[in-house]
C-alpha cells in the first residue's frame, strides 16, 4: 500500500461543481511535490458549509486504485 499526504482548501462554491458531477476528479499536489488525482466523490463526507479543508492522507494500491482517504487535521497548508 502506498500513501500521499496533501492539503486541500476547496471553498463550498467550488466544490459544488464536483458535487453536481461537472468535475469528476480532484487534483492536488502532495507534500513531496507529487501530483495526485482521485474521485471527487471520496471527499463528500468531509464537506462542511465552508467547503473541504484540511490535511488528508490518501492510500492506494500498486495499481493506483484508491483504498482510503482520511482527514488528518485542519492546520497548516496553503
């Protein structure tokens, strides 16, 4: 299993395009500079009235299939 950590700050009005299905994937830059892409629907449980914000850990298998995503906290980042 592999993992990447990254910070997201997606305002609620921007996440709406993901929620409505207009945008299917989120692309983020991991702390190590690697670009990660994953299904936007995996963030729905983290959505608040302010949007999606915080540090996340994404776990994936050797075929780059998403295993899990978890929110680690709401500190630091951009």
